[in-house]
């Protein structure tokens, strides 16, 4: 078995910028597909096609739970693959086309399905898309953990990935509001126009395919430097349960898993409600919303530059906790100011104010993402020292399990909230009762409470730079001791 302690792997510590960019582009594909799904799908099926919001939310939640069940199997499978393309790249080349086709099918359902047929189509296509996405993202993230054995270089690598995550989401956002769903006389809320949805879905699907394949192609030169699997090749259920058990025995991983689980419930909750508050509470047009990429860019650029410095100065744990606490409040700052009577839908230059406040959302969010992903690579070192195997696939698969089940719960909460506040179907901005808007705003703000609990969960994480260095030294010494 090849480990990160071996000399051949140690030379991979310094990652060329071109490799970081190639790895990051895979994050662009992931976020394009996921952002479009989590931001637009419930509104599309509810407000455009007429499904009740709680049913659309339940379909999203059910798809996440089904998807999460297969993630650990994909992770364990990729940990044990033996091929000329290494462990991860066979998946990276196989998944993009079916991923893109299933994404397109979500937003282009056949005509005449009826209520039950439409519900079944939504649930089935979302499940298929999520499984195909997992077939790509789990091995892709495991590859990121393997590319470098260095503590801060891993942070740099995950910073590139996180920045491309921002770029993909922003591209989906900007193109939707600027190119595909502008405000018209007939559709003052552009997203309610059914005509552009096939073109939007086809464009995103094409970009996802190209980005996935480009990431796989331009990282293939690193295959020779990556760890190879121990034991027998291929996937076995007994091996999966063993891998999951070993992963769960690590207290540092349990702390990260719990915190990310709560964090993603909060994200699903907020993501499901954000467009409703933006369009109905703030009454922002498609053109105004397209400018929100400015605030998100500023936040993610800050995270990209600051993450490595914070990890060097105060380490990963303190960065993670502080950023999580900031993120629990940041996205709701505008809503809280509205409750205090400071701003409202009629405030002059409202959109500029909300864009500026977005810095306090996306900066902390970038730091949370980068820090959490970087800690998982360090946990993989601990597990190798303890169990003698590299388990990046299972580690990142169970992380995505926390992500998906958390989003499932959050999406269900968002769908239930829209139903409980009695928001009318195909409602026109400006025509929704004030009481409905108040409760919609309150439901969005309440999601931030989970961020405080998530920060508390991260207190259980104990890998410092010094502890990581001791683990790396022990790994490096093992071959000498064996000899």
C-alpha cells in the first residue's frame, strides 16, 4: 500500500497552481448543479407548475435521504478501486454526462403528466441527479484530500475549490436573472416565466459536463503520486461497514460531522426561503438580484485570501468556530434590521445596502467551508496512523451524508414554513398580506439559531497544527520501524 508518508507522495506536497485550478473547476460544476436545484427547483415546481410547496419540499428531502444512503458506498468503492486511472478518476470520467442529462430532465418535465405524475417525475429525476452528482463529488473531494500531505497547502487547495463553488453558484444566479429570466410586463417576477426554463437547464447542463471532464482531465497527471488502495480491490459491503465504523471511532470526525449536520440544516432552511423573502418581502426585481454576485464575490474573495492566514495564526478549529458564529447572524442582518425598523422595502438604495451586507454572509460561509474541508484531510492522516488505511472516500462520503440529510431536513422545514404562512401560489410581489410577509421573514431569521449549536459542536474537534505534525512524524517513522 502507498501512503502519504512515502517519499513519492511527499514530493506532491507543493501543488502547482494549474492543478489547484483544475481541482477547483470540479467545484464549479458541483455548485452549478446544486445551486440551481436547491435555489430554483422548489419555486419552479411550486410557483410555475403548481405543486404545493410542502410536497415539493418533501420530494427534495426524500431525494437527499436516498442519495445520502449511497454516498458511503461510493466513498468506500472509490477507496478500493484499482485501475490505470487510479482510485478516483474512473468516477470523474464516468459521471458527468448522466449527471447533466438528469439535471436537464428536472427542469423540463414532459407535458400532461398531471399532479401525481409531476410529483413522481420531480422526485425521480432529483434522486437520479443527486446519485450521479455523488458519483462525481465524493471521489473528487477525496482526490482533493490526497493531493497534498501539507497542513496549510490543504487549506490552499480547498480555498480554490471553495472559490469555484462560489463562482458556480454566482454564474447560475447571474445568468438566471440577467440572461434567462429578466423582468417583463407579463412576468414582473421573471422566474415565473415558464418559457426560458429549458434553455436555462440546457445551458447549465452543458457547462457542468465540460467543467467535470476538464477537472478530471487536467488532474490526471497527479495519479502516479496518489495513494493506492490496501487490501482487495473493489467494493464489498463488509468493507463498507468496517470503513464506516473506523471513521465513526474518531472523535474529531464526530465533532466535524455533527457541526456540519446542523450547519446544513440551517443552509437548507435558509436556501429554501431566501428567494421567497427576496421577491416577496424585499420586492427585488431580477435585474436587482443579478447584482448580488458583487457582495458574494467580495465575501468569497475574502475567504480565499484569509483562510490560510487564519489557519496559520489561530489554527483551523478557532477559525471554524468563529466563522460559524458569524455565519449564524450574517445572512439575516438585513432581515433583523427590517424588524428593528431601520430598513424596509421602500428604503432608498435598498439593494445596495443588502449587497453590502452580503459580505457578512459569504465571508464567514467561505471560511466555514474551507476550514471544514481542510480538517477532513487531517483526520484522514489520523485514521491512517490508527488503522493503516487511507479513507478519504469514506470520510468525504459521510461528510456529504451530513450535508444531504441536513439539507433534506432544512428543505422540508422551508417547504412547511411557506405552507404555514399561507403564501398564495403564483403570488405577485406587492400583493402579499403584511402578516404573511412578517412570518416569512421571521421563519428565515430563525434558521440562524442552528449555527450557534453547530459552533458548539465544533468545540469537540481537537487536531491542532502541533498534533497534526506529530501524526505526520509517526506516519513517516513507521516504514523505518518496520524495517
